[in-house]
C-alpha cells in the first residue's frame, strides 16, 4: 500500500501537513507521531497494516512540514489536541503527571522567551553531520529510520540542511501538560474508544532524559486504564525500544492489524 497523497490543511496560523494512504472510502485511522518526530514515523509500518483502511498521518504544529506557531503563541498540549480536531474535521494526546508542575511551566515560559528573543539564524549542517547528531540524541534509532525522519524534518538550503521543527518545542515542557492522578482518571472515564497499549520492553527509558528510571507513571497509567476500561483495554509487551515501530515494524504490525480489524467499521469519524 503506497502513499496516496500529501496534503496541506489550512489553519489560522498556516497549515498542517498530512500524509494519506488508502482510499478515502475506507474507515479512517489517524496516526499521531511522538515529540520532535514527524509523519514519516509511519512510513515503514502502514504498508504492513490492513489495506481496507484510510490512514492519515499528520505533522503536529512546529513539526515536520507543518507551519510553526506565530511568535508569542506558545505550544501547549491542548494545541496538539486542537490540531487533531482540525484534521479530523477537515482521541486525545496522551497525558502525564508530576508534582513539579510550576517548575515545568516556568521553564516553558523562560525557554520560549529566550528562543523568541534570539536573532540567530537556523544552524546549517551537512546531511551527515545532522544525521550523526540526530542519532546521538536518539541512540535507539537505526540509521535508516533516522534518515527517514530527517527526510521530512529538514529543508535543503544552499550550504546544507536546516531542521524544520520550531526551536521552541525542544523542551518537553513546551508540549506536555502534566495532570494529576485525579484528572487522568477523569479523562480515562470519558474515553469512548477501545484502547490497545503496546509497550516496548526497553521503551522510552534512557532515550532522551535522565530521570526515566521511574516506571511508576507508566504502571499507574496501565492500572488505571485496565481498571476503568476493563474489556475495552488491551495491553501487549514486545521486545524493542522507543522506536520499535520504525526499527522493526513487523513486531507491532500484527497486533495493530488485529486491533483495527476487531473494531466497529465507520467511515464518518477518525
């Protein structure tokens, strides 16, 4: 199943870039990439999934080929939920919690103002230099998959390549809203969809941050989803790391295919 088309959906600050596979007559499946990645995250996975669906992979604002937010307009978790709604009409993005919400919010504002005050031009790098730096920051990503993400995540200029993504999203605090256990439970009880959670055994831990040895938030999320959604929640563990869906897409394709084919068919909702 090859890529059908590349689209640009108009939004008030520019456009949201979208990739589409499969006939529009089929039930839609919206594919959402991770922080600092882009829609190319799904290039190796979608060809392994059932062909009877309409797959839509979007670049969140400030990522990939989507427009950056205007200066002074920060990136919030709700911004990405809004992006999803705009694409769906033209779920939720996952939640986390922490006791240090004010600290993260303060860093968010300080970082945004610092970047906006900077007059530096985007750094220009050679393709190999940029790739090596990208792989160093994402050491669980294969070279082939790194090249795939940078294919959509960079723009060619006269002297090399520049990153497309907005520098303001370089801190996770800029794109993640931390919520309490009570709020997460409230969100979960509002879910109407079935949920399949695929956990890679190495997962996100130690990929980008130093404090990921604490598995408590993930276990909390699992337990709460299982307790509230009951039979509507499925959990699977597979060997691999944070980028297993790119590095070894065949390990997850079977579970996702079975999940998609078990859902009620509809062509009216993403």
